[in-house]
């Protein structure tokens, strides 16, 4: 590809006691006669920690060094100031994040990249799963995947599959296992990699998954090595507990359309899986809260049929009274337990689904967290499902973790119903509650989490710890829990000699694997605790996780890997960061991307020496047909998007419940439809600015300006030159040009008048809106413009030619999303209403999808005020 040939790629994985050590080695050669850029990018599981990276060029190795984030940042910024670029880790999908690094390689030179990462495989539905993303992007002469598994308990089943595996490739997967060992190998030839005979395209593009399980003669397995232990707990053949589930469902207006249909589809499938001993109910919250039944009811065939009819009739309307919905669910479970409606031995669960942020009733998220935690009191497990990207995911995650549950993001794709159903399947078969694994306090230090509210069939509990005496070679554990019929209580013992006998196959052992497993699990749990912690507790958790990350050389949200590139080629330093959320939740959530600022190369954008041409002033605006420009001052850049809606639609531009300021705009269309245009041009023909606290309304059209104060109305013409100051309002009309408005002590607005030739056959006069001092509005400000008064960060990667030679495309990482954007220009008419000024910006397609919270139709309001 472009003179660069990847002639070897090997993915070597060793799994010992569920802990996977993976090494990806890629070798490339520059076949050209000039320096060329060689790119190494690998998609890794979000649950993995990178532990090592190196580049070898012409026999010289350049290693990555893991440092504390702030230390690495300073080193990196020093390099950035010299115009250098970086190797990065970014979110790239539901399950993965991408490690990327590039280096210029001299003609005929070779480069070897080696990346190592580790992860603890989780057991779900009775199997451990290791996921490998395969995407070499070209045919590779020597392509190999090798997986060696060693499980001292013995392996019961082993399978390997790939989304790209055809019938021909299926026979290439070699699989063997016996007793404690398992092997998988996949070595396709060049011809087998081709999509067709003599093609240069590779069929290797997708997911390669290895699944296996281990023998279980006892509920648990203890392993002791060099002063550390790991305890695997997964009892089998226990009866399932009845469950009491309250589904708390957001039915606000933003859920309308596909979201509510997918939710209903999932709920109907979930009802099919209910057991007759289960109890359940539905609570719906929009502006108000309503319930299907007044109390939990049993999942009898008759009740399930009635529930299906109820679900089919659910529709979306109103705002988001999240607090009211979840508190009603907690009250319902409390009553069911107090009145002995549900079995004493049962698992009580709340599953809440929302796609927005609370805005009715109690809307302060910290208050909601406090109320919910106090009401649940550790009695029930709360699972929060965030639908789409408009949710306050941090709030949902904190609240779930405080109540012994977890949060999961549901991606708004065609399979959203399957995602919802899949999550339910994970928690639908509890077999134990209140599980505790107790170890002698005088023997153990640095113990990972050892108490669990629920244990689900097909999963596994993993606890690790360190002995106070590193020479101790035995351990006794007391296990207790509550089952469907009786209490579980027993004692298990293990000694180091038994572990040593099980681990005689030394070639399968990579270093002090149990110690590393303990460190991995400890860091994971410290970062999870850190999410809900505050103050000194958060500082202590951070310090502890940082110390372990540095000691064991893990790239975590607290550390970065600095890659020093060879001076002879690039003189570049690169920084690899773990996305902040990527390791905080281990449940396939899209990571919040945390990347340091990366300057773009000066070869971009047809003649512009730099893409970063600052706008005349930093402000947000909407003008034209209508196009939105969002300034991002810290980037010295801007983002833009268009909204395509029908004439007559009223859009919420700014809404601040604290100051009472709202700005809405009504769209008008051209005088007649342009038959050549697929979409009719629309513009703002009317703007409404109001302050409900002052009962003050300002209506602006291209014809006139009207102030309504209570019942009093005052009108002005655009032909006037006026400066007006009254209580709560400053108004300046610059004749036939613009209008400056300030209400109270809040933000200022400039409304620009666009006048066209009166006899123009197509176009009409219209308005543009420019906001100044947006920081004077509250943190709760929202709307198509208002949401961008809060800080927003983005990163641009992978710039490449677009459909227009003058407008390159790129990948934008913003608000946890990965978008394809186009570099272009939009007109800023604030200073010159006739000609305007070209503002360079990154254009987000599809009505700002992925940039704005929710979807653009969420911002359609009934009227101007």
C-alpha cells in the first residue's frame, strides 16, 4: 500500500488462569525510493491495559516509557511546541479502543512494531471470551494468530470463530485441547487472504473470538504463588433465585421513533423469558410518572399477556422526570418486601433506561444520587442503561456503582433492541445473593473486592490478594451466601504446593502472572471506586491506582506512554493515553476520549498554511440556511453543522432554567420551492428572546422588533437607530444592520438583518443570531446553541482526501463519538451582513448527529415562547 509492505504480522496470546498476555508484532518495509510514513494501528479490547510498546528501525529499538500522566504531558507538550505529532489511544467502537503510532522510514528500510497488552478474561454465559480485532488493511505474506491456553483446573470446551471466516477459512483454524492445555492457530496464505482470485484486497477484516470454559469439581479454585493468591468462585448446579424486577423506562419525547420502538421490542422479548416465580412491574416517566400496576405482580401467563398489551401501547411524550420514576420503583420494591408479596429468598433489581437528562422535578443529579442511595440502603441492585449519547453517562454510572450495580451504554444502532435484551440476559439468572468470601485478616493485605450483592449463573467471582508474610504457602477461605432454598456456607483450603503441581508446564507461565493479575484487578476496582468518590477519598484512590500503574507498567487513565521517535527520521515524541472511561467501566461502554492536543501538518487545505485560522471573535452563532458555528477557543478552531427542517418549525436555540433566558427561532422557506434542490432552503424568519423571571419577551422579524413587558407592547422598525435601556433590558438598533440585546446580567446577543432584493424570485429577508458572553448563563443551559456554552473538546485524526479536493475529510473524536467530518468554511456575517467573513471549521454532517446531544428533532418546540 503506497510503497509500504507489511510482510509479517503475528498475534501471540498466552492465557494462564484467565489472565491473557498478548503480543502483536508487525514488520513492514518501505519498498519505495523515498522516505515514507509507516502507520501501525491496532484495535484493543477496552478492558485491556497496554504494558509495552517498541519500534525497531534498522536494528535500533525505540521503546515506549510509561509515566505519570502529568509528567508525560509536559514532555509531550515540549515536543508539540516544535510541531511534532503523536501516537495515541482513542475510542474506536463498542468493544475496542485504537492504538495508533506512525514513523517515517527511509527507502528500503524495515521497521518492527511490537505492542503488548494484558487483560483478565471475564466469564459470561458459562464461557470466557478473548476478542482479537483483525484488520491488517493489506495482504500479509506471513500472517499468524496463535493462542496458547493453560488452565490448571482443566479445559472442558474450546472454540474459535471469526466474523470474516468463510467456509474455506474455517478449515485453516486449527484447534486442539486436552486436560490443562489448549491451542488455537490461524495461518492463512496470501491466496487464502484474497477476497477473490488475483485480488489485492484482504478478507481479513473483523473479529476473531476465542471462547472456552474450565472443569469445576468444586465451586471454587484457589491458586497461591510467591506471596500472592487468586480465588475463582463459580458454583454450578444451584437452583435459580426468583427475581423481582422493576423496569423504569424513559418515555420522554426524545425517545420517540426508533428508540421507543426498539425498547418495546426488547421488553416484549424479555417478557417471553420471564419465569412464573418472578415478580415484575413497569414504571414509565416523561413529564409525569405512571405505572402499569400499583404493585409488583407475579409473572403468570395471564399477567404476561396483559403486560405485552401494555408494552405495545407505550408511546413517547413529555420531558424527563427521572427522579420521580426511579423513586417510585424503589418505593414499589420496599412495599413488596414489607408486605411479604415477594419471596424472602429472591433477588430484587431495578433496571432503568433513559436517553436524556433529568429536567422535571428534582433535576440536580447530585441530589438525585443522594436520594436514591438513601432510599435503596444497599437492599437492591440498580442497573442504569444510557440510550444514545445525550445522557449524562457519568451521573448514571456513579448512581449505579453506589447501589451495587453498573451502567451500560446502549448504542443507537439497528441492534439496540438486542443490546437491551443481551444486558437483561446477563442479569436474568441470579443464583446467590449477599455473597462474601472471607479471608483471615491477620494473614492478608491488599485484598480486592470480596463481597457481592448478586451472583449470576454462568459468571464468575474473582478475588485476589497479597499475603502479609510473602513466604506463607497456605490459605483458608470461608464462603457464605444466600441461595434459593437455603444458605450457602463452607470453608475451602489450598496450599502453594498444590498450585505448583498444577503449574509444572513452565512454558505457559509469563512472569509473576498471579501478582500481575492481582495488580490488574486492584487497579480496575480502584478506578471504579474513584468514579463515585469525592475529596480526600478520591485523592487516596487516585494515588494508590497511580502507584500500581507505574509499578506494573500499565497504561491506565492515570498514566501515559511516551514514545520517543528516532531523530534521524521524525524527531518526534508521541504520547499514548488510555481513554478515561475505557478502564473505569469494564462493560463494553464507549470510552470518553481523553487525548492531548495534536497539531496538524501544514500541508493541509489547499493553500492554507494552517487549518487553525481564528475567527474574528470567539462566539457561537447561527445564520444562513441555517448553519451553526461553534467556536472552540482552546483549539483556536471551530465546529459547524447545518439543521435541515421544514418551514414553520420552531427550534430551541438557548434555554437556561436558572436565569430564565430562552431563545427560540422559527424557520421560513424560500418564496417558492427550487425544483433543482433536493431540500428546500430554510432561514430564521422570526426569533424570540424571553426572560420568564422578568415576564419580558422580545420578538424579532425582518420587518419589525417588538418588546412585550407583561401586557405592555412596544414596537420598533429596522429603519430606526435606537438605544433603549430599561429594567432588565438593553437594546441597541443599528439601522438596517443589526440589533444588540442584553437581558439582565446574562449573555448578549447580536441579531443580524439580511435583506435581499425585494423582487427576488426566490429568497426572502432573514435573520442571523450571534451570542456573546455565553459564560454568563448557567451550567444548565441547553439548546442547539446553548449546550456549547459549556467547554467542549475534540480531536482530529486521520485526515484524508474527501469528495471535494479542496475539502479534506477527517475523523473527529468528540463527546465519546467518532465522526467523519469535512474541513470547510462558513460565513460569519456579524461584522459585514452583506459579504461576511469565511470561517474555517470542521463540518459535522447529518444535522450535527453525534455532536449535539440527542437528535436535532429533540429541539423542535411548539411555539416561539
